[in-house]
C-alpha cells in the first residue's frame, strides 16, 4: 500500500543518493589499492571484483528512480531487493573467507540465473511497465520461490562462516594470516539482517520503509568501503617488512650509542692523565 506521508520525489531522491553513493564506492574499490599491497592484491583483497559488482549492481534500481510512482517499477524494486542481495552476498562471503570455490557449477548457476532474470525484468520495466505489471500474478510466485532458495543458501553460507569463526576462536590461533577473525565477527550477520529488511519492504509494501532503508544503505555502503579498503589479513612478508621497519629506529639508536661510546673511549685514551694526577705531580715539583 502506498504511503501518502512520503512524497514520490523523496523516494526518488533517496534512491538517487543510494545509486550515486554505490557508484562512487564501486569506482574507488576497483581502482584504489594501497601501494604496499599492490603486488599481492588478490591475497589482501580477495573479493575486490565481486565487491565492485555488488556496488555497481545497485544501479539496476534505475527504473524505480525514474518512476517511483509507477506500480510496475515499485514491484520491480521489491523483486530486485530480495533477489540481488542474497545472490551476490553469498559469493562475496565464499570468496573473501575462502569457504567454497566460485568456479563450481552450482555457484555459477545460482549467480547467473538471478542476474539474467533481473536483467530481463530491468529491460521489461523500462520498455513497458504496464505489461510487466500484468505478469506479476505468476511472476511473484517464481521470484518468491527463487529468492527463498537464494536466502536459504545464504543462511547455509553464513552458518559455515560462523562455524569457521568459532573454530578459529576455540583453537586460539596465533595469527590471522589465513582467516580475518575480527572482520568476520563484525559482518557475519549483516547480510541476513539486511535481506530480512528487504522482505519487510515487500511484505509491508511501504515506500516509507524503502526511503529510510535507501538512506541507511548509503551510509552503510560508505562505512563498509572504509572497512575493506584496508586489508583485513596480513601475510608473512608484510609482517617481516613491518618488523624490519620497527627495528630500524632501534638499530639506529644502538649505532649512535655505540659511536658515542667509542668517541668517549677515544677521548679517555687521548688524555690518560686525570686532573688529580696532574695536581699531585705539580705538588711534588713545588715541594722540591
């Protein structure tokens, strides 16, 4: 049900903020790699390509931005929210935390199929939103079933990540070379919480809730970008470099102290007679 308390122009503005924010994040994520980590970028940023696609894919909200009052565009926005996020986030988690190889056929099918469906609906809404609206009687059943399957898969992937977090914690590993424990603990439940909110939009049919979540998602996108621009894992080579950099000032101080000590010793050797000895010699001479 449409909520008259929220103007359609506000809905479009919030959607535009989300799209522009995510587009900027996609550009930054793709082109920006910190200089010390460029040689081994795939290790430090294992899901960089998938993250870029995740940000750029938000541009598929375009039909809703262009016609927020159109029923077809509104239903398309709801379908996009419950299909796109579980499909791409599952890949992000599996790739970043090395839970499963993305090259497996099941992973390819569960990514290509929803993306192809969304691309077809994207074109249909832009070309003839009324025709798209007429197909919703059966389309919602297909989309709902497919979305529930993708969400169930995300629950399974999240459970695997949670088990890996628990295993890392109980075994008390000394380092996070192979698994970014702190980062995983922060983000493990975020995807499921966000997808639950997407379902709330569909069930409540509320543009007001969509407006609020678009603004919230824009802020979250920037926060998440700041988190992933710094590598959440450090290789042994990086630790060696950091250790060398940390020991350089200490080595310099030690060398300076050694030089100062050597100079003092040389000074003492150059002047073997102290003032007391000189004074005693002078007194002996005067006594004579």
